[in-house]
C-alpha cells in the first residue's frame, strides 16, 4: 500500500516528469505516464495487483506464502472445480501490465454485473477508471483478442468445444503492410542483401511470437509466398531493363536446406517463416519463472 524507500519514489517521480520526445519535439508530461515508457507497466503492475487480490480464491495459490498462479491444481484449481460443480460463478483473471481479461464461468448477466462491480472496486481501491471503449463483455464462442492473439472456443463435430489460440487476420495484414512498405520504389537503390537484412528481423520476430498459435504453419507459408512475390516486384523495379533470367538468378538454394530455393545474395538469405518450429503452447508442462513468485514478505 505504501513504498517506504524514498529513493524509489524519487526515481519514479523523475520518470514521470522526464517528458516525451514525439516527432522531434519535446513535450512535458503534466499528468499520467508516458506511452511506451518503462515506468508505465511498472506502475500498472503495482496498482492493478488489486485485481489478483479480488480474485485470489480462483487465481492465486496461497500455498507457503507464494503468489504463484495455479493452472490445473493447487487450492485455486480445486476451488474453481468445486465452485463449477456447485453451479457457482467463477472468475479467473489473466493480466499483463495494464491489459487484463477476466474469464467468467457463468451467464452474461453475471459477467455484466461483475464488470460494474470491478469498476467500483478499482475506483475505491486504486482510483483508476475502466475505459468504456476498451472494456467489453463477449462470449468465448465469439472470441476476443488479447496481446496480439485471438482466443476462441472452436466447435468440432468429434470433440465438441475446445479452446484455440489463433493469429488474428489484422496481425497478418500488418505484417504484409510492413513488407510492402519496405519493398517500394523508394528503396530500389538498396542491394538485395541489405534489403533482406532489413526484412529478416521483422519476419523472424513475428514468427517466434506467433509460432504457438493453431495453424501457424499455414499462415507462415502464405506469408513466405507473399514476401517472395514482393521481393520479385522489388527487383523488377530495381532493374527494369534486366531479363527475367537475370532477376531469377538470385533465387538460389538455401545454405540451411540445399533442396529449397529462396532469395539470396552472398551469405545473406531470406528468412523463411515456414521453417520456424511450430508447437502448441502447453502451460501445464512449463515451470513458472522465478520473477512471478513472491517470497510472501511485505514489500516483496
């Protein structure tokens, strides 16, 4: 509830008063936290810890003073199971900095009532207000987007409903726009190697972030084909008088997989998203990292 170390509070105050550099202009911050600054998620984690405290029965394990979330077992998992069996409403929060989702096992009326109750609770405890535009109530069958993923309950004739993590179409469209913007006429003077070095970090990071989604391999193959076609058009703009055989001479076997061809110049070659190992995210098989656990002592 209160930070006793004055050095910490002084440092936070300096962060809040540092200002923002936007479009080559320095802007002073009179209120709030700078968008994109590292102080914003820190303060959000401190203030919004009240959400975990409100739903501690279903979301946080009290075993040996640890604040480790329980996924399948433990007191929280058993509480969720027995409350569902008894027909009581269950709420499970999932939070990342200032973005959070509250999963509700109940009716739509229960979710709407809890939305109002949570808004009042945050207003009383932290003084924060929920954004009416961003706070929505939706069914799992319709799905929702969170942290760049789409979560939905998928229906299968053999197995019924099952949860699925998908790549949103808007996220794939954003990647196509980034590739298209970097393969325009304005950059035609660059070499193929420098252009691949510019595109590869974007493709590699996007693939590593989305490789745990369902049917990620199909999406990666489609984006590889699109990237290849954009590079062809870029080479034709770069060399308008060259023959097709001269342009396609850069389409060479890969050094990693000699049986596959891709765009390459020297040792620099196109990063193929389809070669990224795809694996379904199995939270129950993973250990919780140390930084998510608390010693249980005050101020920890």
